[in-house]
C-alpha cells in the first residue's frame, strides 16, 4: 500500500445533464452509482466545461489551461503537447499511471506519449474494432457488439449510410476504426457486457485487482474515459425499458423559433431536420420522435453509470477506498432536442452544452454528503489532481485546485467563470461569462446574448437589446474582459466592450 493517495478519474463523454436532470415533469435520469459517490464526498452543482467540444476540453483536463492557451482549439487539431500535463507531473513524482478508454486530446495516445499503461487509441477511436476488444469478448464467450438501428439521422441517400449499415430496422456492427459517433439510436442484440463501457470497466477492475495483490506498490492514477453517453445511443432493451417515453414532456426550448438568437443557433447538418445547413422550423420531427431519442440517451447514461459502478465497487471491495480520491465528471453537455431541436452540438453555447455534473470523493480528507455551489470548471481538475498528490504545475495555469473547497477551508473563490468556443462543424469565436444569476455570450460577427439564467433557465428570452439591463450587460462584459486579460486571451478581433449591442 502507498502512503500517498491514489487518484481515480472517471470521465463520461458528451452527456445530457443541464435541463434534463431533475425536471419536475418527466422521468428522473437514473445514475445511482454517481449519486452514491456524491454522498461519499462533494457534489458540485455549478460545474461548467471550459469548452463544449471533446478535443479542446480533454486537453484542458490534462493541462489546466483554456483551449486558447493550449491551442487544441478543435477536434483533432493535434497541436503538439508543448504545455506540461498532470500525467507527466505524476509520472515524475513516482506515480504509476493507467489509462483506459477514449483519448481525443491530441497527437498519439496516453500510452505512447505519457508513459501510461492500459488501453487507448489515437484520435476519436473505435474500441469495437481492436484486438483487445476481440480478445475480451472471446474470453467471456460472447459475440461481438451488435445493435438493431431504431432511429438514424443519416441521409439514406448518402452513399456511406448503406456502406456503414446504419439503416433503420437493420442489425449493425460498427465497421469503421474511426467511426463511433454516428447520429443514431438502437437496441443492442448482443449482451450488455459487449458494450464499450463494460469492456473498459472490466479492464480497469482487473488492473485494480493486480495492484491490490501487491503488499507494497507505488501510488497510482487510474483514468477511465468512456466513449458514451456520446451518440450513437446504443443500449440493451433492459436500459431502454427504464424510461417511459410517455413521461418525457416536451423540452421547454425545443420549439424555440430562435428569432432572438444569433444566426449560429440555426446551423445544423443533420437529416431530416436541416436544409442547406440550417435547422428547419418548425422541426420536421414531432416531439413523439424526439422523446424516443431522449429515452435512448437517458438509457445510455444509465448504462455508463452501471459500468462506472463496477469500478467503484471494486475499489471498495479491495479496501482501496480510504486512500483514494475519485473524480467523476463529463467533458461537456449535449444539445439534443434543444434549442429548436438539434441533434449533437455545434458552435453555440446554451447551458445544455456547457453545464456538467461533477463529484469528488476523498474519504480521508473530505467530509461526506456535501453540496457545493461554487462556480467550478474543467480547468480546475488537473491542479486538483496534482494538489491531492502534493504536487503543482511549475508553469502558470488558468485553473485552481478544488482541494480547499473539498476541505471546507476558508478561501476566496471566483464569482464568475468563462467558457469558450472556436466552433465545431462551423468555425466560430465565442466567449461566455456566467455568474450565479446572469450569462453573457460574446459572438464574433453575430448577435450577442444575455440571459437571466435564474428567471429564464432555458434561455428563451435574449435580453441583449433590453435597455433595462444595460448596467448588468456592461458589468458582464467587464467581467469577461477581466477573464480574457488574466488568461491571456487575445483571440477576439476587437475589444468586447467596444462591440455594438
């Protein structure tokens, strides 16, 4: 056993959370293992992503820097790792680092770049086509992953749709080493253990068992990055049956005509809800279809929660719980069914895309069953991990360790927080600043946004042109300028305060 704490980091990908979790109408999203972990530590109720896109935020998790500082601005930019990462710091301090799952944070993999042991793939990756996965199902005596497609948002006339086999009503096996992000839902025809989440959880549990067998071992960091609940939303029937579509009432901003929003909210490339790159209004798909899609996504969240629970139970079973800090969060949200009825995400930044769940347990250090409403971010994860290990970055970073908050120490904490985007399918420069009450978003070349997110949690009323809020808007612009200055953000072409409202 090591005297220094072990650190486990569980990361979900692209998870519907804000606006769906805890709605008065509709079924509760079932995440019993996440909530069980939260009861053992701190549940952060005001957690945000640094950027609502996988690659940039995953680099942020490693470095504690905003994308404008680490320069992995979009997915698969593959900007060189020229800023220190927490993995390197842990390695140098004698930690053994184990990494299982999705990478998508830049060139190489955590195995090839950062001396980690485990399983990962370059770029986005597809575990179902790997030899490791094939050995896994063979060892369990299972068939490979299969799913019957229920909904497809791929144009049936697009030649690759048939090539990929993503046809409604047909059985599909993911064939492409790089493709596991298709816009579709489906019921698995293979056992739940064939899902990537259970594959990764099993690998992680085996590694924990190996470590626990040793009387003495170096402190370890074990990270598991699930590919889900990012679409495609493929689940066994038992998880789909957890959610009654009749109970999923229409999402409050599903039918938003987007008239007071910047044009970027209309950008969409999905079939059959868009035409010429713009979202069709009213949405061509009825709510009866969208609630089925949401039921699949909620089911996917529950499946990933079960897989993560295997790891949490193994930690407890092996007696590792007390000397281990466990972090569980997601990289960003999902704009599915909102605003106006999108599938996936793009360059806009509604709350549904930027709010994330986050819980941390550390039994020997922090009290159980805490809720914390401080504004925290994915920029804070790397410094928190290092702080728990008694380490820190030598270079300036944008994030701050959460350890003082976890310990309930008296500390001055931020009263606002910045989130940024450089686009996705459409390139765009955007910056949001949030407080507990207001949200202002600067959109380069497009209309800005200002919301009272307490009175208007679904952002149905853009108040940017309302003179009654002039002082509040100026205040929020100044707050955003402060963040830009202190983080060295020089990417906007003109000063925010000079932009015409």
